[in-house]
């Protein structure tokens, strides 16, 4: 099958699957809505029940849209990181960059308890700053080690150290017994969650990420294809390698920070989705890989959000963290890739 036909077919199938998941994401949860409720809401802008309207608009719709936007942004950030390192294990979570962004958010939240000044833009800025710092540390380690396995281990250790600092800040705030302590909620947030997000935050995530994703896709796809064939080849066709690498660093950190500021660290999406896209398309051309990666990210993260909701899999009122299904799916893939590179002596 020609690459274009395979691409169109994959897009169509993923869009159908995304639509089905989106529909059921509006229905499933601790209070199950009926198909008639959704149809009535579409036709009449109300289910006929005020409580169900609130659940549908302020909870289910917000969570579902958040999962789609986050899945798209984090998965494409994974493509850019893998392109930079030329390494399929360069995932924002495994390399510790997601933990860096999370630490920035927690530091902002901790200081905000005492300064009593709140700004979502400062929060995003802190997440971006610390994700960028962590990215630069990982890049330096990659230059020193020059081994995939060592880089992965270093990334996991960086993530563990940063997570340790996050825990210290959270429990310090708890010991200080500060009133209205928002950091306590970061225990669940730290494992990924779309709970308690608002439509305003969804709009901010969309505003920050989608224009960047579209522009980078248009202007960087061919350059990334050239870079994939080697730096010498890329330079021979006019690609400015230093500028391209700078863009990849800034883009990856910005996309990760823009999402994690609201959702907490999201594991393995940046690892799994580019791999699935290349496997289904049987090509590494970014013109095709990036859109399919984005769709896989939206589908997998929306599915994960549905699975962790109360009364969907486990009949309990407690919501599971996103880390649970994502780790079950992502960890085996990471291990397989790690062993593959070990056998190659990389």
C-alpha cells in the first residue's frame, strides 16, 4: 500500500476511534449518563436535568477536551525530543523533563502560599523554565555518555531526584499547616490528572499549544527528515543544524510545560505514540508521522482518562491516577526498546 493511502486510512480510522471514545467519555463516570441524555443535549442544549447538565458541561466535556489537547501536545513533543536525540527512548517522562516542569509548578505553588499572589502565566513560566533547565542537563549528559542505555538511566535518576524535591515541598507545606494548602492536591496531580480543570484552563492550553504545533509542523517537517539522515546531509541541503536543534529544545520544553502546568506529569505518551505512528505508516517521514502521532496521543490519553474514572473499571468512588494505565502500557514498550539497544551495543 502506498504511503499516502496508508496515511489517509490511518487518519480515518483514528478519527473514527477518537469520535467513539469522545462520545463515551461524555457518558461514562461515577454518574452514568444515557445515550438519550447526550442526544437531548445536542438537540436542545440540555439533558432535561440540571445536575446532568453540570456534569456534562463542567466535568466530562472539560476532561475529554483536556485529554485530547494534552495527548496531541505531549506526543508531538515526544517526536521532537526523539528527533533531537535520535533516540526512540527520549520521552519527556523517562528523561525527567516532565518532572522538571512539575517541580517548577510546585515551587510556584509553594511560594504562592506565602506571597498570596496567583497568576496562571507565572505558573506556566515556572514550568517552562524548569523543563528547559532539565532539558539542557539531559542534553549535556547525552553529549557525555553517547549511549542510549546510560542516557535512559540518567534521565530516570534525574526524574527521581526532582520528584523527591516535589515530595519535600508538598510535605513541608503540610507540616507548616498553611491554610488553603493547594499543594496537598499535587499528590494526585503528580501522577497525572484531568480532574478539577476548568474550561478556561482548556482554552489556555489550546491557545498555547495548537498554533505552535501547526507552525512547527509546517516549517520543520522537511528539515527533520533531512536531519534524520545525518547532520552532514542536512547541512548539504541547507538546514541550519544549530538553529534546528535550538528550535527543538524550545518547542519540546514549551509544549511539555504548557500541558503539565495543568495536568501534572503524563507518562509514556511521548514514547508510545511516535513508535505506533512509524509502525503503522512504515515510514519515518515527519510530514506523515507527526499528524498520526498527534492522533494516537489524543486517542490513548482519552482512553486512559476514561479507564481511571470511578465506576468504569473498578466500582469505587476513588479516581485512579493516569499513571496507572499509562505505565502498564508504556513500561513494557520501554523495556523492549531498552533491551533492543543493549543488544546492539548502544
